[in-house]
């Protein structure tokens, strides 16, 4: 049977059952929009959550000193384990599995002055590797702490984007001078804004970063507040954590099985868990949207059954003059798929236009920044097309088989 004949038959049936067909097309359109929008919001949520997770740092583990709970080599339990700057090189030397290691000093409620503006802010003393590990990227025209700043103990400062606004407002900050503990510091950079959903000391947008060596010379802190390390491979961070216990245990004489001597925040594992949760949410939203589309496909099946009933005599004539049953099945299947894909096409097109328009609306809201905007990806489009194909096939298959099973003699007598 030629495509032109199938098309003419489809258009003839459409004109005869215009109202019913239009309602079915609208149902398919609505079902397609529902599943597309739900999957789009799920994808947007997933993308934004992953951005928020990466805001803390990508592929890193944060380590703190703890307190021993097991007696070891003559030392009693309850001994405090402190981290020192020398531990950074020690870990690099003894653990080739580590790609990068950096330490961090922290001091809260430090007096900061810029002209007549006086604030109480958090100061971090860090090393250059901290920039990429903690995703603190400078805005155009500025820079982060470098090795020369460390070696010369320079009085330079890198500002979080929010603390920059509190100090300078809309004015340019790079090159200006602020006073930390009444000592002048030159601003060398401002952090590019990022979404950060997790923190262990406060949001990075609220911090002022200075060279670690400068920090020690001003505040005299003997211990690092934490160490951040980045493994070469993210496949088995638990095994690496055990190796860190062994290496640090040998250095500070604590039992490597003493899990309270050190504490860790595995951001890699947290990212993996977040990704799995987001995939689960996307699947759930897809099922909800799929059920809506399933209801619409029932309407397609109903249309096809009605069409078969009204065309029983026509089917009988075709079969009486030699029409094969497979042609009857193909005809009704193609009609069902045509209705499904026509409604689906308009549904996908409308959803894409709506989501793209929504993304271009300049809405500045913490909720939007946190939850993200709907995102229609190629994968979502392919999933929806696959679901439409299955629904169209199922909604047309059983009516088509019923049409093919019609007895030609009885069909010719049908009025």
C-alpha cells in the first residue's frame, strides 16, 4: 500500500471524526508537554545541584585532625592530633596517589576596614593550589594567590564576591587597599560568583583569602585548621583514606585503625551520591509524566477501535478482493503512530519554546539559583520520542489486529 493512499485515508478519517481526533491530539500534546516539562525540570535541578556540589570543590577530600581513642606505642588515648604545614610535603612525598595537597588557616571575626567601612569578616590563609581545588576562580582582571606571594609574605588579598560588595559596593576592587587588623593589604582579585550548596567553614563568597605565610606572621597560628587533598583517581577514595591513616599514624604515633584520630569529608563520594539521587528524581518525574501520556494513548486506541467499527465494510471489501491481513495491520498501525507523533511533535515544539523563553527571562532569585531552570537536552528528546513510539505502537497494535481478524463475509454484510 502506497504512502499516498495511507495519507488520503488518514485525512478522510480525520475529517469524518474531526472533533474526536482533535481532542486525542490535544491529549497527546498535553501528555508530551507534561513528560517533557517534568524531565526538563528534573534535568535543570540535577545540573544545578551538581554545580552547587562542585562549588565546594571538585574531586577533593577535606581532612581535620582529631583525638585518639586507642592507646598506641606508649601513648594513651585522648591525645589531640594537630596538623602542621610540614604535613603537606610529607603527604605528597609518601602518597604518590595524591595529585595535589594544600593546607588552610582560618580566623573568624577579623576587623576589616576600607575607608570608613568597617566589617568583621573571616580570613583564610591558603596556598596557590587552593584555587583550583576549591574552585575559587578570579574574575577577569584579577588573580589568585601565587607562589611569589607565599615566598615574600606579601600583604595581598583575594575577596569573595559578596564580601567585595560589602566593602566596595559596585566600585572596582582590584588594585585598591583594605586594612586587615589595621595593616594595609592590596586587593589582587575577586572571586567569580559560583553556586555553593555545601560548606565546612562558611560560604566562599564571604571570605577574604591571604597568603598562608602572611597569615602566620600576623596571627601566629601554629596549626593548620584543615588539609585539602585531591587524589589522582576518584575510583576508590576509601582505600586512599586508609592509606592516609597509615602514613599519618606513622608520623604522629597513633593506631592506623583509630578512626577518631583524623576525620574526613569525602566530597567525591558526596558528589556521587548526589548524582544518584538526582537520577532517581528524574526517573520518578519521568514515570509521572509517562502515566499522563499513557492516558492520552488510551484515547488513541479508542479512536482506532471506533474507526475500525465504522470501516468494517471497507475492511471486508479490501480482504475480499485479495487484500492481505498484514496490509490491514500496517494501515491501522501507521494511522495510530501518525496521530501519536503528530501530537508529540507539537508537544515537544511547544515545550522547547517555553523552556527556552523561561531561561531567557532575567529572574534573580535564590530559589531559581538553587533549583535551576528547566533544561531540554537531546537525551530527554530521544527518551520522549521512544516513549511516544511505544505508546503509538501499543495503542495501534491491538485495534489493528482486531481489524485484521475481521471475517470478510460478515464484514460485507455489516451495515
